[in-house]
C-alpha cells in the first residue's frame, strides 16, 4: 500500500475529527447564545412585572391604604437581587459577543438594566434618613451643597 495514500487518509480522518469537534463547540456556543437571549428576555419581563406591582402598590397608597414599609423593603431587595442577575447576564452576553455572536433583545435588556441600576443605587434607608433630616430642619440649599462639593474638589486637587 502507498504510504502517501495512507498518510492522506489519516490526515483527512484527523481533519474530519477536528471539524466535528469544532462544529460541536460552535453548536454549543450557538445554543448558549439562545440561552443568554432567553435570560435577557426573562430579566426584562421580571423587571416589567415588578414595576407594575410597585405601580399598583403606590396606587393603593394613594387611595388611602396604609403604607407598608416592610413591603417596600422586600421589593427593594428583589430589585437588588434582579440587578445581580442582570450583571451576570451582561457578562455572559459580553463573552458571546466576543465570540462573534449578536444578541437579540440586547438593547431592551440594557435599557432596563440601566433603570434597574438607578433604582438600586438609592437604598430605602438613605431615603428615610433624608426625610428625617428634612423633618429635623437639617436641610441645605443647593448653593451650599455646591460650595461644599467645590471645596472638596479643591482640597483634593492640591
């Protein structure tokens, strides 16, 4: 038997095996892309559901139903948990985009994630403390606050 033909056949077998491996990997990456898109959509849907719940809760308060501080804290905690999932989802999406995939629903996900980050950036405790300061008369004008910020910047720039 010809050594050249034998080597060619062996090389073609190795090429076929490598292609099969790469194809399986590409298939798995494509499937992962669909999974990440589904997670993005899920985070977006959950965020919308939570917002509708909060709107109904606020409407109930406007109609005279007693304000339940505990319910507000629970919703805030859920927003914080969802934001952590959004961070992880974004990391998954960045990895997939690095592989060359485009993610359907990315724009809506990012828009909702920005809103979510805004909600969780201000804790209920900070809001309650701000209201307590107002009730105690410990407020400052915007000008005083700007002057303080300016002095802080000047002291750090020296």
